[in-house]
C-alpha cells in the first residue's frame, strides 16, 4: 500500500515541476522592442526627485540622527571595553558608586 501513495506523490511532484517550468519559460520570453523602450526611458524625472526630497526631508534627518547615535554608542562600548581590559578604572568607579548609593544585596 505505501508504494501506491508514493507513486501518487511522484506523479503530483512531476506535474508541479512541469507546470512551474512552463511558467518560467513563458516569463523568460520578452519582446525586444519592449525592453528597448524600458531601457531608454528614465524611470523618474529630476522634478519628481526634488519633490520627493522635499517631502521626505524629515526622514533623511531622522536617519542621520540614528546613524550618529549608533556610531557614538558603538564607539563608547568599544572604548569602555578596552578601558576595562587595560586599566582598573571601571572597577574602582563601580566600587565608588556602590559605596555612595549604599546598595544592599541580600
């Protein structure tokens, strides 16, 4: 009985492969005249680009702020890492904060 199920599965798989290969063959056939028109025409004009730049200027500002913030944080983390590995400054600062704030660990 399992062989019959396996044969059905193989037949369905072959049929799916044929149908997808036919779709790929149909989609790869492209008219050369249409491709030449697409290549020669500019997608977006300069006026549209300036309008979009003015409309979404706040996005550019937010992205630059975000990148600057991420860069500063990364530089601080790298700096603190090397400061902690080469000196005893961070450990002594942590001990001082512990004494000043009177943190109780139970």
